[in-house]
């Protein structure tokens, strides 16, 4: 369990990282700072949540991602606006040079965000937007690599279906 | 070339890479101009961001400086890297502090790492042509260090300080030796001997000691790392 002093020390150490992470997902400065503050509010409200399975920074990376995705949903985006928001996310992704993969990723991620499937959306962001390795995704989401591999295989199958459907 | 992931950059700015992670990250920065420029740019952004933070404002200049110093040191290091990359030589590294993941034992520790692509691993019994080697060391008690390399022909050369005539003063660490060594194709044993001492050592003595079957020098601790290189 973190004490208030430890959370303050974490704030000093990680505030820029958290802000930068939120800004990368939200593409808006003021909102990124807002969400970054929410991350530390979460730590203060739930100091027992951190189990020590991963490093503190990995844990914070996950919280910052989840809160940013929640904020994206809270903008009450629908339809084309979702597509635009996700397109923005994917613009700097490692596979952005591959239009087919990007289009499939956009479709899958949009549907996950619309369905408010937080964990799926987060994993899609880690895989398609961040380009994290399976090991990194497993660490961030406190899952086994086998589970991550199974999920990613399902995404790849979905992406292939989408790509095959395209004229 | 695989670049550091957003998670790695996050950990870098949060000072949470760990020693092995820092070595890998640093190894990539040395090879990648884009990431080196990104690092310098983001460290400057971080300085500006932390200067504006409520914690910095509330705590005054002291807190802002505490975050500024490591960032300034990183910028200075990156500037030196940029200059030395153009001149073809490598700068001497200064101390890193990562006490959470690397604790020195005894009078000195010395490891040699092999850089292969984006990975850095500890030197094993075997090595090969083209392996780029990087040494790390730490000492809680010694004030001087000299590293001597002995090639398969038995020729000894002072590697740290590079071609120096006397040993160099060191800080406790952990530290990296700035210049790395790339192995040629000559088969046989490659040896690296680190001598730790309280008083300065002479190169001539260290070279002679390094060539011995069991290197030793009066008043110094010797740590030996060997590998065998197969022929072409």
C-alpha cells in the first residue's frame, strides 16, 4: 500500500511521463494535464490497488492509458467522429505505413471503444498504436504471455477478415 | 532497427528503466540519431514541464533543480555524443545512479557486456568477430581503476583510460566505460582485466600483470573477464 508521501514522490518522478502518455492518446494539452491529475487522484483513492506485480511506472502507464481511453469515450464520440479519433491515434503507430493494417486496426479499435470494452481497447492500443511486444503487453496488463498471444491472434484473424472483405 | 517502445520512453522519463533497461536504451541512442534527437528534445520539454509543476512551484527552486540536474546532465551527455559521433570517437561516460538494481560487492565489480543489435548481454565464454563490448564497473572503496585488454597474440593495451600511462580516478558507480571495443576476427583468447586500487597504477605494470596466467598487482584487486574467439 502506498503512503501519501510515496505517492507524492511518485508524482515528482513520473508527472511528465504521465502527461506525455495522456497527450499522445488525447492529442490535447489541457485535457492531457487533466487526465494526468486523475491518475494521481486514483492512486490517492486506491493506494492498495498496486500489487507490485510490475514496476510502479508500468502500473502508472496502464492507468494513464485506461483513463485516456475513458476520456475519449466520454467525449461522446459516435460514428465518423470515432473513426477520426482512432485515425489520429494510429497516425504515429509503427505500422502506419501499411494502409491495409491501419484500416483493419481502425475498424477493430473503433468497435472496441464503442462497445466500452476497456480491456480489449487497451490491448489494441498497446498492440497497434504503441507496437509493444507481447511480453510488454503481458507486463502492463498483468496477464500471461499465452493469454496475450491468444488475444492478439484473435485480433489478427479479425483484421484479416476485415481486409479480405475490402473490395 | 527496432526503436524503444512508448513504454520504454515512459520508463526513461520516470527514471524506472533499471540498469539493464538503461544499458539497452543507451545502446540504442548511441546508434540512432533520430532517437538521440528525440531524447534531447523531450528532456528539454521535461525541464520546462517540471519547472511549471505545482510541486516545483510549491517547493521552490530546490525541487526544480533536483529534477533539472539529471535532465541537464542527460542533455550535456547527448550533446557530447552528437559531437563525438561526428568525430568518430566515443565520449567518456560519467556516473549513473541506479542503486535499486545494481549493488556493488567488495572492493570492485567489473562486467563486460556484448552489444548485438538492440540487445546487450553479459560476455560469456565464447565471443565472435564484430562483437561490440562495453564494460561496466562499480567500487565502493577503490579510488583508481585501469582496464587492460590482452589480445590472442598476447599483446596488452590499456583500454581505460584509453592508452593512458596511469590509472584513472573513479566514482563509486555503477558506471560504464565510455569507449567500446569491437573484436576482430583473430581466433584465440580475448582477456579484459580491471585493476582497482587506492593509489594510481602505472600502465607498464598493469600490462605486464594482465598478461600473466593469474593477473595480480601489489596493492590492487584484479578482476578478469575472458572469452574465446573461434577462427573464421
